[in-house]
């Protein structure tokens, strides 16, 4: 049951993420007429990217899709042109200053994105596995140190009748 739930959660999380990583950028009414910006963070105070039109359309050669809502716009990333990292969306204010509205981390490969979800499924059982292996190893070492042979329920008492001692004389060839 746990495996089924894990697969369903993993599948639901990766379907949206692998093909469309999104960032919604809410803005105030006073920013409605300003030009939109999408950029990759290059330092804590700076980013490099491009300006977007206010209409819904594919951008950057079809790698981005921008949708406009009454009080926000959403950037859906189909492919990252500048690699993974922190991306901002915002508006271009006076003196070409970017007013950051939202930011998010975007993955360039589906493997990295899937791992970001899979780790939450796979890592919680890790402590239990570690405890089990530790207990098993201690038990085995305890038996070895006592000089006992440690077998996991293997019955080695059966003998092969071919090699049993018999009292019949062996005939020698002359």
C-alpha cells in the first residue's frame, strides 16, 4: 500500500514539474502597465534575462510560455536556456530597475527535478534500514566472537549416503 501511494504521489508531482515548471508573479495595479521581466539570478541583487510582452504567447523560441491574469502573470518553463538556478519574475521600473515580484528555483534536467521529490519518499525509511543492518551485524558478530557458526536457518545435518562408512571390504585389482 505504501509503495502504491508513493508511486502515485511521485507521478503526480513529476508530471507537472518535468514538462512545466511555473512561477506566478502577482503584481499591484500600479505595475499593470510596466514591462514584464524574466531573468536568472546572477548575484543577490542582480539578474540576467529578458523582457516579456504583456500578451499571452510563447517566448524565447518557445522555451517559455507567459499567461496573463488580471492581477498576475505566470511564466511556464518548457526548457531553460540559461541552466538551472534561481529565476525571478518582475516588472521593469524607472531607471531600468527590476522590481522583483517572485522567485523560484528551476531545474534544468528532469532527473534533478524528480530527485527533489523522490528524496522525500526514499529518505524517510533510511534510518530504519540503518538500524536493521546495524542490529543484524551485531548479532552476527556476537555469534562469530563466541566461536559459533552463524547460519540463517540453514540445515546442514543431512549426509550423503554415497560417502558413508561401510564395513564391506574393498576389492583390490591385481
